[in-house]
C-alpha cells in the first residue's frame, strides 16, 4: 500500500536527485578569523529515493546530527523525516560536498543511506532518535576502529550511545557478549548515559584523549547545560558547564565538534591541545569554544542587534536554530547546521577562512570602524544590566573596565594596520 503524500505547492512533486542552491552571503569575523559564508539547502540537495516508494524522492529534513569526515564527505541524521515526508522516521545518511577545481564548495549530494530504524514500519522496530553522530577512530570501546557512534536523545529506553558499522549500518552488540541484538531488535544495546545526561543532544569523539564528549541540553530535573565526558566503554569521567551556565543569556546547548590543534584554525585556538565548539539554539544563537578541560575560550553570539550575522539578508521563517556544528581541519572550514521547520529553513552554512580577520570587528560586518566601538560600549552596558558576558574581551568571566580598554587597544591596532 502506498502512503499518501501531501506536499506544499512548491514541492508538490518528487524532488529531483539534486538542486544546486549555493548562495554567497559575504564575510563574517568569528574567533578573530574572517570567513566567507555560503548557504546551501540540504533538503533540496541531499535527496534520495524513498525506501517506502523508490519512485518518489525525498530530501533529508530537520537535521539533528552532522559530522564531516574528510574527502568532502559528511554524515547527517534526522529523527523527524516522517513529519515532513510520508516515510520512515529515523535516517542516518552519507553525503558529499561538490567542489570546483579550486576546492571551493559548489553544492551537496547524497551518497547512501547508512541506517534506517523504526519505529514501525521501519526496519528495527524501536525509535532511534539519532540526535548526534561521530566516529570512534580510536582503538578502544564501542565502534572502535572508525565506526559510527550515535547519540540517541529520546531513545525508547532512555538516553544512550549506540554503535553502528559504518560500511553496513548494522548495530554493534554492546556490551559485547550480552546478546542484546537478539532482544527486541537490539533495543537494549549501547551505552546508557541517562544517569548523567538527561538530554544527550550531540556527541564527538576526541582522539587526543580517547574520550567521548556529549552535550546535555539541560532538561529537567537538573536543567543544567553541560558537556558530560565518557570513556569509549561508557564510564562517566567528568563534566563542565556550557551554554547559559557560563554566559547568561546564551542559547541552549545543542551541537558539538572537535578542532585539533592545527594552524588552519584561528590563532586564538592554537597551543591549547585542541578545542571543542558548542552550538547554541534559537534562545540565544551562538558558538562557544572551550579547551578540553572545560575552560571557556571564546563566546560568539550569532545574532547582533537583531541581525543574524552569518545570514544578514536572511529570509529565515523562524529564528536561527543551530542543531549541529562540524569542521574540516584540512581547510579550517566550519559547518553550521540549522534545523529546518518542515520544508522551511533547511540550511547549512559553510564558513571558509579567507584571512586573519579583524579582532575588533565586533559586529562581524567585515569592517572595523566607529560602529564597532559604539556597538561594543552599548553591549558592555547591557551586560552590566543583564549579567551577561558578551563583552568579556579578556575571557576572565568578569565584565569590567579592563574589557573596554583592551577592546579599544585592539580597535586602534586594527585601524592602524588597515584591518577590514
């Protein structure tokens, strides 16, 4: 039996297998680095035959998880495909960025479906809810040797990390020898994290420490936003606060990615042995960078004076809602994934480094001028009122006159050398 599909007029037919949608959005300065920003529509570009009806093409929608793994390839996950298309609910797919001869990204394309799991009628029979994806490239633990780790935020039996064979999509038995794969299609396999992480929104494997860093979004009863850290066999070894716990007024924590200590990334991050960046949602969209011990290195709001700085002429139908973040250490690119609302706002922002950037470009418009000073001072006073840390220029967790003088010094330095 075919399932009826009710689509908006603009998409009232099966999607083509790819629709080029690259849009250049200018430049933005984040973490002292200037980036060229492109926007792509993943729902229109990462399209594939519906497994329920291969004559009908669907696009990956309402993306929750993302990871980039080299050679222009990436993984995306969704736990709401059935809300957009009349198809299975949970998908994990592999895609690829199309590039030109100079290496610039020109589009996206679908490669294959890795995992499709329930609830019924999908294969598997349990509700996977794949909110985050990463690779365990280390030698130990669940999915060791380069296979997939998946964070399951509203899994049928509580928050957990599952492992899947990257080549076949088969779930791994964990704990090994438990026989869990024979029990309700593997429902009980994986690492349960619900004791420490009540809302496991995303995860990333950190190879330099052979640990898994997971995002706790901060749902009740503890309502705390934290990174909870686990060994690859599931032992909780610590945590640190993120999101609004460290910067009042910041959005809820959603995505996380790891940046190795390489010179393609901003100078601010170098010499720290690696960084994790946390993406914040529509309650205060932004990015926070932490060292691997949990010290806040930088906080970058992505909405300044009501404007989305990565999408200044945005036609977003809803507030910016970053669900995931990824990175490419070979190029220094950052990937910001906006969660679509149905067919709307299915955007991935690709940020490509284009220069050293200007430290005092406070409003991120690519130019250092008097507007940056007035914007900084206005925000500094607002921080005093709200108790926020947007203008904590020296990163010491306190807003005071030192931040103003340090910013002014940086502003004079930038204008002297002609930055921006």
